[in-house]
């Protein structure tokens, strides 16, 4: 146990008032307490930490000039450890003794049972030029969304952390409050200890794990990036795995102990809790997720969202060890707003082609919350409406042998049914399969000089296939796609295929 150096104490007030707010959760990133009837709290300071207020439903936080909620105090009495290993990126300056009192202010709002949030996977720019790609492609669309807040799900940089303030400014231009998750490419890779590899990130964005409430939802932001630290002996970058440390798990247990069981607990992380397409890869999964499950097992309402893989995947966590004590536990792996790391040939507008390595376009998700009920929709960026939910993949040419039609329905749940009708005939079901989109492989081959050599088509679960009808002769053919989700939602479209067995197949419509 660390010796207690100091105590943090103060009040949580309504902004513009001397009235304290009772029953507000305040944390030192280990213990969690509730403010008393006067809004007063007191917490021990055992080590470098942050003092964090968890927003109640009926309040909002004051925002800074970048629209970031102000809900924390970074406590670094001696400044960031090993500041020389953070150069050229900023370290947290010595804070000295904590202010006495350390007060926080909240703004009274009307409670909303129904609200909307935007979740976006990896923005991940490496340069100022790529920040400008994000600003041009995504910011105007996000400004048009009617949402209560946004959550970037990590990787606001790609190791080159000098872009962090530029990304901060670009997100601020959207004009909505935003809560951020830290990604593995947001850390100081020169740091020798995992805990102090996120000092520069915290300088701009604040704590890496915390919670807040909207409506009937308790949002929990986790830091699941476990970095082994810079290897001094070999003078090389350390290893990253998905893992939750003991200190954070202790905080989460104390946080959840104060959250009513009838609330939806919504887990937000960068590295997925579990991904079926890379289930044994420690870089792609939270390896000690059973410790997380143990803290959630009595919760009837759960959902999780993550990013990291640059693929869209809708996961049933029962396949990842969740035993469904009180109900299902779905997870959405949300793809990447940067697509293929902002790489690829440029379109006519000077922006890179909108396609990730799973064949999905760049985009983000809009979540609708009603009580403890969750629904969500993918919003692509820079592609026509006809390609906003699925794309068709045909063989390059049709010969005498049987060929397959593939539908890449990147935002469609795996339990959906997909059927196709040829030339007005009966609908025939397609079969879902795990694999790669052959079009992506062909595109990479054609434009190999526009992508890093390590990039390749990514395995995913949002592909459906079926055999093309026999005797599909030369000429134009009509293809109708019908997609029916479990909730009854139905969509699709009519497309036209021009077959020439002596040339490439062409798709129109």
C-alpha cells in the first residue's frame, strides 16, 4: 500500500450557485465516494492520479474551447515521471499540493431518457496532412448530425503525437461535447513503464479511464492498452497487449458498486473485449476479460463498443467467454474513420479512396438510446447512398465454370438474412462466411504503390455469398438484393449487371 501523501477534498456545485450537489460520484482512480448532502467529498491521494467527477444524468459539464468536458484534476505533485523520455511531446508540469478546496462545477440540465451519441473508430493521422483529410472528409458530416455527444474510440494519432493538438482542434470544430478513449498509438512509446506511457495523451485529453451518465445509461471508458515499456537493453519499442490493470479493475468495482442495477452499463474501450476474427491474438483482445466479466456478471443490461482492428464486427461476447448470467452482452467493433490509415489513391477531391481493408467505407456510427435500449446505424463518408450499407462483388469475368456473387454487408448484423433475385425470379438466400473481400485484394494489387507493404485485405464476418445462376448469358441482367435484420428492418436495392463472357463484368446501378 502506498503511503497517503495528501487528501483531496472540496465540493461539487451547480455552476453559478453555492448549492452543493449530493450523491455525485467522485474518484481518485481507485476509490469512489459519493458527495454528502452538501455536495462535499473527501478522498485520499496515494500516488499520481486524477480526481474525477462522474457526471449524473441531470447535469452536464462545463466545456473548454475545444468542447471537451471539464470533469477532472490531474494530480502530479512532481510532474510526469521520466519527462526526458516523453520528449518531444509534452509532459504534465508539477502540480504541487492539490488545491484546498478542490471544487468542481456542473450545469443543471433537463434529464433525457432518449438521446443520441456518435461513436467513431480510429482517426489515426500520422501527419498534419492526414489531420486535414479528417477535417475535410468527416468534420462537415459530423457537424450536421443531431447528437448529444461524441466518443472517438482511440488512436487520435499514429505514434507521432505532435498531431494530438491538431486533432483536438479539429474535433472541437464539430461543436459537440466529446469524451475520448485512449488508443495504443496514443502512448509515449519511449516510456519505460506502462503507467507513464500516457502522460502526453493526458496532457491534452485528460484521464484514460472514467465514467459518466446520460439517461438510463452508465458509460464506462476503459484504458485497455498494456504496454511493456521501451526495452532499454535492446533500445526498441515494447510490446502492446489488451489488458486491464489491477488498479483500474479496483476502480471499476468501486464505480459499479454505486450504479443501480437497472441501468445499462456501456463499456467503451479501444482494444476489443473480444474479436472472433482474431480470437487468440493478445494485440486484438482484452486478455484478462474474465476479470471484467466478473465485475459485470450481475448486470442485466450491457453493451460494449471498441475500435482498433480497422474492421467492423458485431460480436456476441458469449463466444468470448461471457456466460450470460443475466442476459446477452453484445459488442460492436466500429471500424475506422480513417479507413485504410488515410492511404490509397486519391479521388477527384484530393482525398484518399474511401475503403478500409475489410471493404467497408470510412465512416462512423450513430447510436440511439431509449431507456436501456440501444440501436445504431453506420454512416459512411464520401460514398453514394447506394453503397451506404452494402456493396456487391462480382467475379472479374464469367466463364463456363460456376462463379460466386459476394455481398459485403459491412454494417449488417450476422443474424440477418440476405437474399437475391435474378431477373425478377424467386429470392435465393445467400450464405454468410468468414473471409476477405477479393475486391480489396485486387485493388491493393493494382495500387500497391499507394499502400504500405504490410497492408492486406482483412478477414471479416460481414460477407455473404451465393452461386450465380447457370446459363446467365451475355447481356443485361437485373439483380435485386433484400436484407432483413432480426429486428424486422428491411433494405436493399435493384442493381444491373452487364455480362460479356469475352470481357470483364460490369456493374451498373
